[in-house]
């Protein structure tokens, strides 16, 4: 026996160690590696109680089909490679054109109702601006042009014509038609203005239409050397009026010009 152990004992130990080693390796690797080449099974997940939907998941890769709902998997089911599934386009509502009802013609031979004639208002052409002044007593017949106010606050005076204050009334209109002219320079159109008397006629023209005024008063006021309040009171002769009036203004006396002569007239009749 000792001879047998001495001869074969080492071989027996080698065989026993090999068997022991091959038995321990599979147990250490775990039961999932017992069958090689088979993928692990996907665990079954039960849907939440009460029929509530499962939480959303990420979209699968494009080369793999959609994941099977865990609620529909059988035990041991695996994920298999599938061809991509085409998603049908979402249908959108198409507007349906509305058909308008056809117009039904009236009965044949129905009498036509004539439309009542409409009378349109007759628009009168705008009258031209005041463009001429005639004063028979003193021989004035000159053009009228519009003037404004100087930086000094004084009314501008036209040269070789009578000047109408641009924002005053036109001839024949309600308001004050203010006209000024030089008495000793630039044509001296109003040199003889002091000769006018009450009742004298002043004719203002707007194109072919003539408007006749009658002189009501004449006055002379001091301008040079006057106080501010006095000059302000003098300027009130250029204020607007309710009735059609005409106010003529010029310097006075001749070649001295320390005062102003003012002639006020009222419209006598229309054109």
C-alpha cells in the first residue's frame, strides 16, 4: 500500500485538485453564465394600480424597433432587432370652401322701380382774394397784396401797392379788412388819405366782384414817442370785427410821419 501511494499518490492529488477547481469556477461565475450565448431575460413590470399609464420613456434608437410595452411582455421575452416602423403622418383638417347661395333672378317682365333723383349741392367757385382798391374822391386805383407783421410787431407796408393784413378778412366778408399804404415813399398810394370825409366810397375788388364801403369816421393818433399802452391802444384798430368793415391806415403828416391816420368804413352792399 505504501508503495502504491508513493507511486500514484502524486497523480491522485493532481486529479483531485483539477476536479475541485472545475467545480468551483461555474459557481463563482453566477447562474446567468451557465448557458452561454443566451441574452438575459427582461423582467416583467406590472402596470400601476387603478389603470394609470406608465411613466414616459426615451425614444429607442432608429435602427431598433419600438420597445414592447412592459405590461404586454411575457416572462422571458427579449428585445429583438426589428426594422424601423413608419409612423403615419398626422392628418390635418382641410377647410371646405363655402358655397354662396345662387342669386335667383326676378320674374320675367317685372317692372323696374326707378330711383329717385338725388340733388347734389351746387358748389360755388371760391372767390379770388382781395386784389384791388378804388377810392374815387382821392383818385386811388391800385393793386392790393397780402402783407404780414414785422419782427418789430408792426404791420408791413407794401411798396407801390396797398397791403392787406393777411390774417384779416377778405373784402365782403364779416370781419375787419385792414389795408395800409405809404404816403410819401414807394408810390405814395395813400398820400391823399387825409382828404376823405364821412360818406365817401371805398371800393374793394375780388376779381370782377366789387364790394362798396362807406366811410364812417376818420381819426389821427400819435405813434412816434407814444407810450407802450398808447401804441397798444392804437393797434386795436386792427382787431377783428363782427360786421364787414374796412380800415385804412397810413403815416401822417406828409414827410413827418409821427402820427397815423385811420379811416374806418362799413360795407354798404354786396357785389
